[in-house]
C-alpha cells in the first residue's frame, strides 16, 4: 500500500509544482536526464545481478516482447488508416505497448498474490519490459522521431543508451559478488526513479489536452489494459496451454498500466508528449479498477 501511496503523492507533487510555477519549464528534461543516466542504470545493475535464470521463466520473459510486438503491428496499421502523425504512432507503440511491470506491477503482485511471487515480476520487468525498451524501444523512438535512420545510427543509439550499457555490464557481473556497500548505493540511487518519474509526468500533465488526444488516448489505453492482456492470455493459456500461479502472475503483469520509463523515453524523443503524459496520468489510476477484474478472470488459468 505504501508504494501505491508514493505513486499518488509524487504524481500530485509534480502537478502542484507545475501549477505554482516554482520550478522552471525545463524541469522534466532535467528529471528525465537523471533517470536515464543514473536511476535506471543503478536499478539494472542491482536487479539483474540478483536474477536466477532457468527454463521456467521463458513465458514470463517473453510476455513483454509479445505484448510489444502485437502493439507495434496494431498501432502501425491503425496509425496509417487513421492518418496519425509519426509522433503519435511512436508514442502509442512505446507507451501503449509496454507495461509498468515494476513500480506498479510489483506492489500489485504482492497485494494480490503474495511476496513469494515478486521474483516473477522482476523477471517480467528486467528480461521483458526493460530489455524491450532498451533495444526495440530505442529503435522505435529513434525512427518515429527522426524519420529515416540508418541501421548504423540505430545500433549506435542502442549501444549508447545508458541503461542498455548497464544491462550488458550487469549480465557480465552476475558471477561476481557485490559488496554490501555497493548494493546499498545502487538501491538508494535506483529508489529515486519512482518519485522523479512520477513528478516529471505530473509536471507535464495537461488535462486540457484530452479533447485533442481522445481517440489515440482511448486506443492506447484500451490496448494496454484490455486487448493486449487478452491476446496474451489467449496465446499463453489458451493456445500454448500454460497454467498455474506463475502463469497467472505473468499475465497479470501484462495487464499493468503504461510503463512510466517508456513515457520518459517517448517524451525525450518528442513523441507527442501531451498524449504520453495523459496515457500515464490516466492509465495508472484506471488500472486500479481493471487489475482486480483481471485477477478474478485469471483464477481459472
């Protein structure tokens, strides 16, 4: 419960600071820069180092890749048919195709399934959502913000993305024990991500933009909260025969609200920032209503 309250407080703080005018207009850019270069790499180094890899996590790790892939196809087709701008289409692919499997997902898993299943959430986040964002997500953000980009430029963009560099280093360091002081430092640096990210989103939120973004907003949230998890449930449980608590938690993670970090990357690439902030600002509280329904539906899996 404390994590959920933290989300609300930091989000509200961002809205408050924007309305009071006490912080400069460039505040989100500064916060996002700190998140990308410090908070995310620290969390990556810490959590990847703690992962225990085995064959049972295949479905869990694959969930975010499948969700993102299906979203990419849907939003690309709809974007062309509806004549959406490249910025709007790219924003939908990033924020509508990736779930908040960590900062909303982990507290929700603990609340609905218990602490013993938090490891499933970490795998879904680190080997799924975060890895997708650090690779395919950066490619999509680059293409839809810059237009034609050479393969060399895309590869360079991914390789120079600080969280991706941290991811590679983290995998290389898995056999190496971390001293207690290093784990504490990484944890404290990583803990800054949630408050800074939510404050940044709240600072940029403009509810007056809803009317102009209503159709893509509705499409993005409908896919992320309903259609996407339904497709994954059909694929993993219906077609591939997956079952059990781990499968339930995996599909529960697929139903999470839009990913805050994906929103940060989308805004950093100027992919329709008003739509991005609306999807996160409305999607997170809305997910508190849809997640109980998914928990109940997944009991039969």
